[in-house]
């Protein structure tokens, strides 16, 4: 299903509000003074039911975190190496039902076959309380900590995608030392430094007052996901409407059916060539069809240009202010192919129906550059992607030679990669290698789905490589940069 809405004079994107929460918070500054101007800049719900809310702000040295859950008991959020509880760094807090006293604790989680889960109180308490409160339905705790505490029982807030675990209980702890097992828990991938989580999304879209925005939804329509299938890749052809003038796509938003957040793993949208027409058949099909089908092979072979890519853990993809993906009159009536991967490891007894997809945000106020996509990496995941046993580190890489990048005869480009990584990958990077002596190699951390806030210029005469690094033991990895040092400060600081 696709909707092309009428022209809008403005796009207002509001942050989600939790019902029943107190709107005004008098936050305590980190030097002891009261400062209500320290508002959060980023936010997201960690669960599909929107029972657990995470908000934050940060600077070069510290991270300020606020967590809210639909409970009057203890609440907790933690950084995990792999989404599991073992070796996770946990912030735990609660508001006493009798005294309204707020408690925050720095804890380290271990899992042992004999003793089970051990939520240990960290000997070095790095989280400092900012504020906390509760009402009849929710509990909120806010605290601040250094991005990297140098504590072996803390995990740093890096610029890579972090696996965030969260949990809560219906009651407060029996005492500060005894934490009752959670009643609800979950996991979510979060990129804390991504502008896609900004509360004021209009700023993220780089919208100017004179801009008029439209939206176009590309989605499937009531796909039946059989109870017998633990995984399903579904493809559908959708015909673009008449496009009366050139537009720029400036953002791509996931359009996930409510309640299906754990079901939809990723969404891809491809632009098809003019060889795919109204007579092309079938219009919908299982992307991983077992029997050979010439019609499907013709369609997939001619739908190769990526218009959008979203993966679990990602949020909105936002183009830099100087570029947009072009949508032109020549594309009127052309087909796009949407591909959705449904991950259904514990299917219910009855089939599920889904109508997910993506939303394109368009503007007719054109930007300086047209954006395009290039794929770099390993596409044939055969024996090259088999991780040998008992290794602590393994690299999968792909390389695009300069002969390849110069063949398209493009001028110097800006790059803002969007990548997808499996949960086993601990780090990704995209590098540029230049033949110019003064040129420098550039390296950026990868993520589940991420748009770089500040694009960098690259030359088509250079070669590029992309790679993913895995750590099969799930151990904590740190990169020590030349000239950098790990240090502790006696006083938390947050420079505004």
C-alpha cells in the first residue's frame, strides 16, 4: 500500500509523552546547583508496548541518562556485550514508596552455572543521582556518569551501536543489597550518538521555514506470516504514482505495525528498471523461493537500486542538509520492490498479518546535491563467513578497487554510510585509501542502522574497504588511540 499525501506547510514531529508523568522536572546540576535548563536531547522507547522510556544527553566527557518505566518498583538499564545479562554494566534505581527517597546504584552482572545471575554492587559507584520521582503508575530515575570511567566493571558509552538491556520489578528491593528478580526485561540496540534519536526531529531534518514537506508510504498489505515459519523474506512490487516535479527524499522512517517490533527484522526498498512493467509477474512472492521461477528472477535482477534500508535497532535515516535522494518525473509509474525479513523464532499458533514498510519524507525545495547509494562488502556469504572455532577475533571484509569507483565517473562525493550488522559483529568500519601522500585514511564505527551526522568528502579515484570484526567470546574490547588516555575526574562535569 502506498499513500502520497497533499503538500504540507510544515512537519511537526513531537516527542512521545508518557501518560500520567509529571511534565516539569527540576533537575539538580552536577555541581550541586539547581538548573532546569538541562533538558534531555535524545529519547526512545525500548519496548514495543512503550512501557520503558530512555532519554539522554551527553557532551565530550559525560552521559546524562533518564529512565522511566510503568512500575512503582525498581527499574534498571544496562550495557551488554551481546544482549545477554552476563558481563553487563547496570544502572539500577528506585523511589522508596514510604519516604520518596531516590536511590541509584552502579552494578555489574555475571551469570554462573552454579549460582545463576549475580547482580553485584560495584565497588566503585560511578553513577551520580540527578533526580527521581514516581506517581501512581510510573517511576523515573535520572543519573550522570563519565562516558568512560576506566572501571573494569563499567562499559563505556562508545560511538558504536550498544546492546542495551532493560528490566523492572513491580516492587522496590527488600533492602539496598537484595534485588528481587525482575518481572519484565528486554533488549534493544541503541546508538547514543546518533542524531536520529534527537527529541526535536525537525532540527534533525534540517528543515527551513519555507520548506514544504510531503510523505510517501511504501508498505506491504496484510502479509500472512505462517505459524510454521520461523523466518520469512517477503517481496512485493509497488507502482510509483505520477511525479509532477523533482523532489528530494530527506529522511526515511520505519513504518512498523504496532506490536510487530520484535517480528520485523529489516526492510529494504529497491527501485526497479523500466524492464519491470505492469505485465511482470508475480507482484508478491517469497523472496527465498526454493523452486526456480523466471518471473521472480527477472524482477529481482532488475530491482537493484537501493532507495531505503532499515534494520532492527535503527531509527529514522536523515540525509545531510546539502543532499537528498532524487525522486523525478522520469520515475513516474516505475516499480519499486519492498523486501521485509520477518524473524519469528517463537511463532504463535495462528498466522500473523503484517502491513509494515517505510515512510519517505520529501521536499520540493531541492538541495545542492543528489544522493545515491553504493554497496561495499561481502554479498555471497559462503565459506568466507564461517568463523573458525576457538578464535578470539575474526574479520570479514570487502574491497572496492579504484578502477571500480572511477568507472562511474562521479565527482568528489560526500559519504554517510548506512550499514546493517548481525548481532555477532562487535565492530564495523568503512575506510578510504588514497594514493595522494597527504591523504588520510578515515575510519568510522558501524551500527545496526546509522546515518553519519557530519559527512566526509571522498574521491572516486580512491579505493574503499568495508569490514566487520567479531569477538566470539563476547569480551569487552577497547581501542586505544594514539595520544589518548583513560582518566578519572574527582567531580562530574557537563559543559553546556
